[in-house]
C-alpha cells in the first residue's frame, strides 16, 4: 500500500496501514519494555504497599499547537497532574487517539514526539494505546484520551474531609496563563501577547511537598473553571469556609490586562501546571519553602486560610474594601480549552 | 498598572464614603443606569459603605437584558435558514427566546459564529461568498457606531452578502420612559461609555425635571465619587449634569461616531424587554445602506407583544421597581446556570450580579 502524508480511514482499520502507523510513529517515540511487547493489555508491577491512584482525562483543545505546548504534552501533563495531586507517584499512562481523516502525519508525529518527551520528563511510561480514525468532519483534527495509574505511599492521604479550620492554602504560582494563552492564540481574536501556557508536570513539585510534610490534607490542580472552581469544590466537599486574599494571589500583569479588557475574572481562567494545596498551618512555612525550590513552584504563595467564611463558601478579601463571594463559573467561559 | 489599580484604592474609598455619610441627610433613591455600575457596587461592597438613607436601584443598562424575546426569535429563525451564517456576540447565545436560545439552535445544526467585533462578521462574509451573513447587532450607542462602521466596511468591499439584524437601542427614549415611572428616583448615575458617544445633551429632560445626573465610569472610586456628586446636588437642591468620568467622556461626545451612526441608521420603534415599545428608540440600516437591513432582505417582522415567563419580574427589575431578591424565582428556579429571565443570563444582568456578588452581608434580603 502506498504511504500517504496524511491520515486516511485505513489508518484506523486495524490492517497494514494501522500497523505502519504504530511502527513508524508511536513505537519509536513512546518506546518502553511494556509497550514494545505489543500485547492487548499491559502487564504492570503493583506497589508492595500503599494504594493505587487512577485517573482519566480527554483532550480536545483548539488550537492543537499553542504557545507553551501542544495537545500531546498537555494530554500527558493533565493526567500526570491529576494523579500527582491525588497523592500518587505517576507510573503508567495509556493514550487513545481519535484522528480526523486528513490530519497530516507530520502533525501527528510532532504531537507524539511531544508526548514521548513529556512522559520521559515526568518519569511515566506510555504502556498501552489505541488509535481510531473518523471521516473528515467527524472530529476536529485530533482528540486524545489519556488515563494514568500512580502509586500512593502509605503515609499519604489527600482528602478534602481532612481539612481543618486554620489550614493554610498555598498556590504554586501565577494563575490564568493557560486560558489566556489559548484565548489569544485562537482565530478571530488577535491580541499580541507574550503569555504562554503553563502546561507542565507537577509530580516533582508534589514529591518535594510531601517530603516536607506528608500530612498535606488536600491538593487540586485548578484546570477548567480556574482557581474559583477548585476552591468552591473543596469548600463544598469539606463543608468548610475559605477566605483568600486578592493581593496574595500571583497573577502576571499581561494576563490581568487581558482579563480586564475582556471582562474575565482571572479566578475563573484555566491553568494546566498549577496546584492549590491545603496544609496544616504550622507546616505551611516549610511546605512553601520546599515548593519555591522547585521550578514548577518558584512563584508559590500562601493565598488564604480555611475559616473566615460561611461553610461551603469561598470569599475573597479584595484589594478595595471588604470581602466578596467567589463563585464557580457558570456556563463555558471558553470551549475546548483542554 | 495604569487605570487598573488607581481607581480601586481602599483608602480613598474610605474618605469618599465618609464624605457621603456626613453630607447626606435626605432619604434618596439613586438609579445606577448600567449593569457595569451594578457590578462595581456589589463586587466591591460599595453598598455596604453607604448610609441607610441612600438606596441604590439598578437601571435598564444591560443590552443583553433589554433585547426582546421577539428579536431573539428573529435571530433564531434566521439562523435556521441553511443559506445563513448568523454572527453574534457571545453574551446573546444563552438568552432564552420564546421557545429556545441561539445556543440550542446551534446545537440543532444552525451555523452560528461568536464574534468579538462586527468587523469579524464582515470577514466571515468575505470568506463565504455563497452564504448570507447576518450580524445580530445588540447594544446601545456604545456598539451601534461599530455596527455602522462594519456596514461601511462591507460597502467598501462591495459585499452583497452581509446583513445586520439590528436590535440596537438608543438611550434618550429610555431616559424619558424612566421619568414617567411610578417609582420616585432622586438622581441618576449615568452611563459612562454611552455618554462618551452621545454627549450630555440628552440628560436635559432629566435635569429639567429636577433630577441630578452624574456621568460615571465603572471602577469603584468612579461610582463612589459619582454618588457623592449626586448627594451634593440633592442636598443643595440643584439638578445639573456633571461628568465624573472626564478621562473618557467629553460633553459633546464623539462626533465622528455620531456621524457614522446617522449616516447608516435611521430611528425606528424598538421593543425593550420588560418595558415595551419605545417609539423611535431603535436603529435600522436605511437610506444608502438599506440593503444591509436583514429584516428587509429576509422579510422579517419583529413582534412587539412581549410576555414574560410566569413568575418572572425582570420587567419590574429593569425599570427599577423591584430588586432581584423580591422575585420568588431568584436563586430557586432561576439561576445563572438555568436562567428564566434575561436579567439572570448576562453577566451584566441585575439578577446575575446579585446572584454572584450580592448574597452576603447587608445586601442579602
């Protein structure tokens, strides 16, 4: 069969073209012992102690290449981060591709290479995968699902129910970078900005945090819906009030300016490489300094505490006077952001 | 950062608030015209700084909220035409018409594009010569000049497939309508950006009727200082137009924007959601630009009979007669996730603002 430069329906047919795609594109870029055996299912080592963390996420971002990353690295970071903030050490991930007929194979190679590099940087192995092709118009270029498994050490218990009054809330860096980078790289809204996505793995940062304080109560990575959504979910799940301080929240000036122009609340804007952690007040200092030593946490800051608001509610001390309610976003601020 | 923090200074706010508290004696009701004003009032807790004798009432200045169901239904009907691409600002997509919203129409297969500027709609027209592109134009004098400019752009590109479904509304007519309301209003915080286009002459009927008018920006210090200016007028028995937003607004307005609006549009009757028909209060493409009028092109007539959903009091809220917290549906059947009335849909709608920022402290009813 003649090789083409773009994806055809044959690439998803399970025949020779599918095989070529696996051998030419995926295997060389993802290679590891488990994957290379090409079994129908991956056989994995289990942890001797502790528990497993398991997470799945689908990625439909538009555009597929954006300032600071692409859909491939994002699919790895997204799943790695979900495992990491659950307290797990990410080990294995699966990837499922839905490709649109006509996607240039060069684009797929670039995305797969970026996934391979991201997996290597995170210390995870891509151990199983699948590819389907849909007719032109049946999907937009490429959709990726990734699932991951991580090992949770015995001493670690990330759970909103463990949050106590007075716990400190630490944010690992500036918010809104990903959402604004995507928004400004979309067609139809031409803003000149230097903002790049913060898409990055957080497992190294989490490792350093848990070494400093294994008793971290809760962590979450504020992706879609931004910091406001994460804090509201945690406030509801823990039945505690949360009070944050507007002045303490790190935001890049460029991001804030674009939010002002477009009337967005930066607290609702998506991130792809940040986490928010709830730690016992007395250990907040050592967790914060451990975070600041990591590249992914160099701008970390204590942004608030548990208490000072009605249970289940998030309030913010504004730079003006008084407090205001911080609500989760209603509807979709921006579709297809991850 | 320039203009991002100076007007949110808590210390200066305290000073102005103290001046308001010491100078204000009369029991007064001030209408803040714009949704943007209401957001600042609630988001920054300004209401909590005001003495009990000052009541702030939200006005009809949310373009999304005052767009009539019939206008939305007309947009939906056009979007269902397979030859049409409907271009709209994002805010309009979720607003319920009589039976559905544009978002639902999009889900059912209509080609609806969200644009940030009408010029983007003109670009879509240029890129799709075999389709008819209809821009669903909403807003007051702030957006109308931009729509007019897009029509002139399409004309200069000699595009035959660009049309405007105008739901534009103008401010002078609504001001007179508010004067006729049964609720007593003692002063107005007037729209900053509309006035930047129109100039201040349109407030004369209000000041003639003894109502102080202060044209205000949208930052918390803008609003507070505007309230102080209204209070001073009320207390001394003066009624005149003042501008507290002089960094943006000139008394004569923006003459070029006025001119381009006048060139492209002529006045027509407009249906305000909750208020009804106001004669000569809308804008339609006319004269040399008549061919851009979507109503003429597609032979559409916009109904003028508006009925609100049972229980919804958006009409009264838009006229300053009631507050969102007076509504039985507020925060029960009607929420931003599942809005019944238009005031809950737009981010600048009074009910949505109360839902997001107003459910705490003194502002909880």
